């Protein structure tokens, strides 16, 4: 065996050990990076985005099918910044009553929609919620948002619209309606997840 071959043979195990340590180092670094990206072991963001339905009840009273809900929207920093700059934000709740049919598409029996307009008033440093032709002012955004994310005894349909022996279900949604934002903002927000804020619920009507 020549000296060159002998030197290579002696060095190979050491090189393999170094390479192994480097591979393990890279693997560890990659795992740490993935954990950081996934937020493993890290505090949650200061502005959690999403909608929680803390209350959702369908009831019958006085010949009507009624809906009560309380939503808790978690606004992103982008939405909060836009509100502080005076951009009006719209929230829409919609409830649709369907009759199940096995032989055709389910029949829509009734649909109701509510829209709230939430805006900041710089001159008075107050927040205003508009609902139809009515409006009300609040001292904080939290108070205004609480009003714009709930409904009590909301009539969905008359009970005489429900036929005995038929099966019915209710589809509900609550969302931030970016279609009602100023047109330039709609174009800029087409692909931004910060403005995708909604929740859905589907329940059978017993």
C-alpha cells in the first residue's frame, strides 16, 4: 500500500465523523428553524386573527324561528391600522334556512342578512357603529366591535314556513366584508390573508 493510499485510509474515518457531526448540526439547525416558523414553544402573536362563536342558539318562540349569536373577531394589525386611519369596516352576518331534498338541490326557504358599519371619528376620538339607518357612538373600539358582532332574537323565518315531517337546516356566516372597502384597497387586498376574517356554522333544525 502506497503512502497516499494509507493516508487516505487513515483519514477517511475521521472525515466521516466530521461529516456526520456536520449533518447532525444541519439537521438540528433545520429543526430549530422549522420550529420557529411554526411557532413551537414561542408566545402567540399579539393580534390573533380569527372569529370565535361564543354563543350560537336557534330557538322557536312566538311563531318565529329565532337566532342568537355572539361572535368574537380577532382583528389583525393591518385591519386595526386601517380603522385607526378612518377607513370604515363592514361586518356581515347571514343566516339561510334550507329544506333537505333527496331528489333535487336543497330548497332555500328563507335568508336574512345584517350589516354593521364600524368607523373611527377623529374629531371626537370616538367609534361609531351604523346599522341600517341607525348609528351609535362608543368610547372604545372594543365596545363598538362588541355591538357589531352579535344579534339577539334575530328572526330567520316564520314557523309556518316549516312543514311537518320535513328536514331543515340552518347555514350561518359572519365575516368582515372586504368588498365594501374603498376600491383601491380592494385591489391591494385581493391576496392578503390579514383581511380574511370569517366563521361559518351549520345546524339541523329540530
